[in-house]
C-alpha cells in the first residue's frame, strides 16, 4: 500500500488492516467507507485554529518548499539528526536550492512517515503536482510555488481546494488587537503578556499596547481590560492562551495583596530571572501571573467568549511536557462554569485524561487542531474513544495550525480521512446507521465550530 493512499480518501480493506485494526476499529465495508468519504469530503470546514499570515504578506515572500518545511516538518528533521552546518544551510534562503536539498535529504528520508511530513507531501503532490521530492524535482516544485504565489492564493487553496469557510486565526504577531486581515478569518486574541510581565520594559510595552499608564496591580488590570475591549471592538471571537510554552498551566487562586507584592517586587527589579529552560519551572512572580490569569478568565466570562488554551505537546524540539497537562486546569472548570474552555491538540499525549475532563465538565471541549498531524494514528484512536465517551457536540474535528495555506490543505486531507475512517468503523460495528454517521461527521468538521464560535452574519 502506498503510504499516502489513505490521504487520497481511498478506503478499503487495506486501509483497515494498516490503520484500523491496530486501533481496535471494526472493519468497514469498502463501499460504505467510500460513500462516507465522498459525502464528508463535501462538508465545508470550520477551522478552529490557524496562524495564517495575511495574504498580502504571504505573497510578498519568496516562497519555496524550505519555507513550508520550516513549519513543523523541520522539527522532525532536527529530531532525526539535522543540526550544525547542515541545519544552517537549510535555513539559509540565499543558498542554492540544490545545496539546501542535499543538506535536507538524508533526514527527510528518515522522517517522511511522520504526520508533519505527510501533510507536507500531500500539499506538494496535490497542489504542485509532484509525487515525490528529490534532487530532480525540487526545481520544478519551487518554480510552481513561486508562479502561483500571487493574490487569490488563499481563495484557491483554503476555500476551493481545502473546502474551508471559516478560520479562527491567532495573529500572534499583533500584540495590539487588530481586525482579521481576510474575510474568512475570525480573530482570536492572546493577552499572555499581561499575565507574565517580568520587568519595567515589559510594563512599558503593555502601556503602549493598551494606552493605559501602569504603576500598580490595579493599573495592570485596567490595561488588560482596555486591551480586551480593543479586541472586542476589532471582532474578537475567542480568547486564547499559550502560556504552556512558558510555565505550568495550573493557576492558583491568589489574593490581590499577594499579587500586588509580586508586582512591586517586579517593578523594583533586582530579582534574579531564571534563564533558558529553567524559566519554565521557576517563576519569581507566580502570584502575579496566577492572579492576572484569573482576571483574564473573568473577562471572558463577563463577555461570554470561549477560551482556547494550549495543552499537550509544544512546537519545537524540547520542552517541559508536564507543564502542559490539561488536568492542571481543573480548578478553572469549577470556578468558571459559564466559560467554555476549548482545550487544544487533544492534550496529546494526555488525550485520554482530556477526554475524561470533557466527559465530566459541561464547559470543557476537546479540539483536534494540530492533532491529526502530530500523530495521525493517535488522533484516530482518540476520536474512536471520544465518540463513545464524550458527547459529540463537544468535539471539534479540525484546526490546521499552520502559517501557510498549503500546509493547512495537507492537514485537512488527513483530518477528513481520519474522521471518515473512524465513522465508517462505527457503522460497521452497528453503533450507528450511515445517516447518523454523516450527521456526526458534519458536527465534528463544521457544525460544532459554528455553534461554539458563531461567525458574523
């Protein structure tokens, strides 16, 4: 069986033997699987999470395959051993493409089966017509990418090829809230800087963003509130936090007095700030951080906005994984029952614990954004289990989580394949009729997102 055959949406007994049996799925009838696949392929996606650049910025870049490799796939090449001078060559946009490919090739061959590299391969094959990357095809691919890198790219790839109607976009490059750059984008705003200031310089930046003078804890809270209101006026659809990249995501209840003491100590300076990986564990102003995070959740509650939180695996090649465990958030689910918490990436590799949280708490949702490319089989297994554990209206089936639309397309093919394959197995096991499976597939891929994050009319 060809490695990417499943991603061409061709389901048959071979798919089951290589993907379904290991997951404990019931073998679907090939005709049934094809029917489900064909129908779900028509579903217009609601994409719960992206980092897509504004199209104007993207088409101004000198795009090539090395640009696309840099988002996620390169992490697996580094894990395979790409380092030192070879890595510098790959990252050198001025180096000849043949030289860059020669540096990549051994590690590409080692990592090409990973979900990241599958999404990359699908995109290059379907969008640029090259089945297999090699020294002989690299020039043709790059030529096609550059020729099509022009206005209308997002409509062609995201809307027409991937079948996406709406994308929730975290424009992390805009600390100051700004309206979404494209009509199909919905604004998600982060306020992490207001939670974790560690110096007067940080406070100066927050003053510039908010337009509010900050001389005390009260001033910091007012600055957060002012920026939150800016984001609301800009069309914010959801609040987001990625603090798992900086610290443990347990946020204790802290008195204003203790938080204010941390704020004063931070302004005075002189507190040794941990460097490197130690900063993920040692938080000199943790009382301030915890207090401000709770204030942020309270604002989400007051304005009835969903709250997206990064849980599980972190992008890159090294992290304190235990900081990201979704169960750290449990006190928030109790304290803020009116806030709908959208927990990202199925908490991988803690997906079972996340499923339990979604089962127990009405305000907890599981989100498959990024998950289908982190580990396609883990995503299938998780969906198989969630459908018999968690109410289906609390499962969000797709979020591309990419900067580049080509890669979002590649991810969407894997996600559609996973959803169709798992649902086909449920029908084969007589857990649901075919029409119900189609209805559930539409919920996962579109309707649940439309309900939780209603787009403008």
